[in-house]
C-alpha cells in the first residue's frame, strides 16, 4: 500500500495498492523535486502491472527487481521490472 500525505501534513492526498500474483517487497523509496514518488523493490511472481516495461515477463529467477513511479497527478503509474 502506498499513501501520499498532503504537503501540509493535514490529510491524505491519495492511496493505492501495487502488486502482482507473487510476494512483493519494497526495498527503498524516494521522492524527487517534481513530486514523483519512486518505489524500488522485488517480486517473485507474474502479474506485476507493466507500462513501458524493459522486461515484459517474469524471468523465473527467485526474484525480479521492480521500479514503480507515481506522478503527483496520480493519473497513471509507470512500472518497470528489471531482471537480476
């Protein structure tokens, strides 16, 4: 689950869930100066949501690495899986 709090910390701007059919794990996260929120992690299953993916299928290794990018407009997330 990803939660975005308003800049004045007064409330919830949005929340969402991202995941697939396996076990997903967030390893790190960051926000850039433009308000884009990045989550770096891993998945061990198929079904991870993809937009403009470098790798379009789970490679069957113990885990595939992932990067999810959320824009401040929350119109659409971009998600890239990266093989180990």
